[in-house]
């Protein structure tokens, strides 16, 4: 459960244990701790209302090491976030009756029955709280470069939102706020779609669209640690992610070279790609153009509709109804996580490439 090279992030904790958190090593000293900005980032990860899980965590971030006088020391930073609203009784059917589509069975077998499966255990999206806190702590390193990572829910079910370039700033109304979608018309339809599936005790898939701007030309590494491979690995590690697309994605299959190639314009001192939507990355290195990424998320596995699946205790396929508090859709909560993942990867690559002074 590690990410990064110059800045090394390690996650720890479980959904229903006492806390979740992260260890950060390699963080430059002297970063000013902006507790208000960090709390705003934590709040952005918790879309509320009747469309989300009723588990309510304040997500107060505690820094147990690596911070003195409100600044980073250069030593290892331990981030701790308490779990204060776990209800373990909701998972009394585990480990005997693993949920369909969930990690229960594979983790149970992998650990010979030793894993804490409640709420997803160490695979739970609850651990993304530590990712968001880590990214918020490191965000001052990206600001001087002018890098911005902004995401929205781009689709839920068959409802498609306009691109962020075509939408008002976030969030224009309550529907936009709760669904983390900048398109007011689409947000209203998304509310209806999510409510329909919630009331039918089901769930629905979603997509988060990310736009990264201000990345300096040349930032990144070739081959395996290129911007796209590094970002793809990070995005696919988000629980329930099922696909990542960059730029024009699979549309390139039907394009010709003359249609796809982006010409260079600008000047020798400041070259710029020209075209409608030029690629933000070539050969693992930033071109200076915006980077567009979409991440698909599967429907949440824990649903209250009766499903038939293997009971390990009896050896029979038996009905299972999953109670408790679960999201009917993941996209709104994933918006802040997708932004955080991008910030973590970009910070690490910027340090590796000398774009940030260590």
C-alpha cells in the first residue's frame, strides 16, 4: 500500500478499526500547515444529503509527527484520522457470507481468514480520507508551478454532463454541490437517477472527469513512470475504479494521423500545441496543454436487494441482503479523491524532475 518515489506515501488502517491514516516520507521541510485548507479538502470528500451513505465522520486530521511550529520538519509525517461512526454489527454476516462483487471472498482467502472484512477492511474507500489529507498538505508545493487539478462527475448511468469548459464554476446550486457536477441541467437529472436506484435498493455506475492545467512542459518521466502510466496506476488504485481514459481515448481508433496529430505553434522560447483539444502528454512528458482524464467507477457492491451467493459456513448458495449504510453511487465522493491522486502523483514527479526544490 505504497505510492510515490521522492515522496513515499503508505496507507494504514481499516474501515472499522480505530483509525485510518498515512505515513509520508520525503516531504520537504518548511511547508506551512494550512489546517483550514486541509479541512476544506476533507469536507469536499464527504458529499452529503440523502444521496450518500449515512455514515458521518468529522474527518479531523491529526498530525502525529513531522510537524513543528506549524511547518513540516523534513521528517516522516504520520497522518491520523479517527473512525468515530463505525457500526460493526452491520457486517455480522461476515466472513461466512461474502458479498457479491466485493473484496470479502478474495481477502478472506488471501489472509487465511485473518482479515478484518468489516466495511471493506483495509481495502475500504474509507482510507481515501488519508489520501485527500496528504494531497492537501502537499498542495503548496504545486501552487508556484501554477498546476491546478479540477474534477467533476461527468456521467452517472446514462446521464452525461457537459465538459467543465462549458459549465459554470463549481457549484452553482444544491444539486451541483451534492452530485459534484458543474452542469446544472445534468446534476438535476443525476439526482433523479440516483434517487431512483436508491429507492429500488440498487446502485449505479459513474464517471469522474479530471482536468489538469498549468503543468510545465517536460514534467514527467519516460516509459513506466511517465505522466500517464503514473496517473493511471494511481487512479486505478482508487477502490471500485474500473477504467481510465486519457485525452481522446478510444476515439483514436477511428482517427487518422492527420486528424490526431497536434502541431506545434507558439515560439521557440514558448512552444504551444495548437488544435481543438491537444494532448497534454506525449511520451510520458507534459506538453503544457491541459491533461484530460476520465475514471470509471463500478456500481457500489453493497446493495439492499436480495442476492444469491455462496455461504462458506453451509457450503450452499443462499440469499443475502446487505443492510447498513452504503452509497448508491461513488462518483460524487470520488471527485475529491481523483483530484488528490493527481496532486500526489504530480508532486512526486515534479520533485523527481527538479521542478520543485527539495
